[in-house]
C-alpha cells in the first residue's frame, strides 16, 4: 500500500564527525521518513518550497518548464524502494498529444523527485515497505532542527 506524504522540511542531523547532515523529512502514516541528502539538494528543495522565483530558471524549474512546453505534466512521485541504505523513487509523467494521454515512468533520486514535486504541487507517495524499514516516530526529532538547515553551522 502507498501512503500520501508531505514534505515537513529539511532537518539537520549530526554525523559521527560532528558535521551537519541535511535530510528531507516526509510525514506519512503518522511518522517521519528522513532521507539524507546533500546541501545542494537541500537548497533545491527549500527553494521549491519557498516558491521564490529566480531571475533565471534553476535545473528543476527548467525541467518543469520544458516538460510543460512539450505537453507533459508530472502526475506524482513515488518513493518505492530502499536497498542497501539507498532510497529509490519514480516520477510519473503524462504527455498529452491531440487529446491522448501517454504515461511515462522515470527513475529518479528521491531528492530530485521531491524537488520537482514541491514545484508542481503533485502528490508524493511512499510505500509501506519503505516506511516499515525507515520510518521513525515523530518524537525522535527535535522541532528546532527542522526547517533550520544551514550548511555553514
């Protein structure tokens, strides 16, 4: 079964060497799913969440613009697998040509898929299997460390 997830923010954890480790936090099935990402990926997701336009399109904005220009739309993203500590995602896309819809599925890094989803406001779903293995209770997270990512700390 798949569960609808919401991006709750970018959290910050601490690695064994004491450095900050950003993670995008998804809320689904009354728990958090933390997915460790890079600082650049964290910024891309934060910029999408903020909705602040840039003078020139960033990579994810460019992809959305190109897809739209070619008659396509992102229908949703799925985080559907976790193997050897790596999350896997799919981007579901439809392209419309003369009233006919063609469906496509693209493999993606979860961070890229989430960066797209927050820009087009499409559903994010997470499979039971992924949540069973990586979901965490909400009380494991410190609220002041969510939406407080800054790589210079």
